[in-house]
């Protein structure tokens, strides 16, 4: 792999094998960042849905779709609302 990417290096480094450093191209850095953001969003959405199910029982399909399609900031806002919510409507209130 080192030879494969040796012509396209950037200052961003990750650990390779012990004693070696690997570098990532700009495009690889962007893929890594996108993957991390996608994972963070999915994790927060999954957590919110689990919490909703535990507090309010079965979560309607339209709510599941709403959460899984939302952006990260919206999911975080709903998660904040969840803390004091007495109903699903309270969680998703503007």
C-alpha cells in the first residue's frame, strides 16, 4: 500500500505498521471525514431511537424515517428535547 500511495502524499499521517507512518491523500482524508460523520450521525440516530422506544414504547415508522433521514444538528436538537419530553410530540417540537 505504501508504494501504491507514495506518489500522492499529504501532511496528514496515520499509524501504519509498527515503526512506519502512512500518509493519506486529500481525497482519502475527505473520505475518512465523511465516513466518521456518517458513523456519528448513525450512532446518534440509533441512540435516540432506542431511547424513544424505551420511554414511549413502539416508535411509529414515520418517526423512524424522520430520525434516520435528518441531519446531525437536528438529531442532536431532538436528543436535547428528549431529556424533558413527556411525549413524542415534545421531542419533535420546534
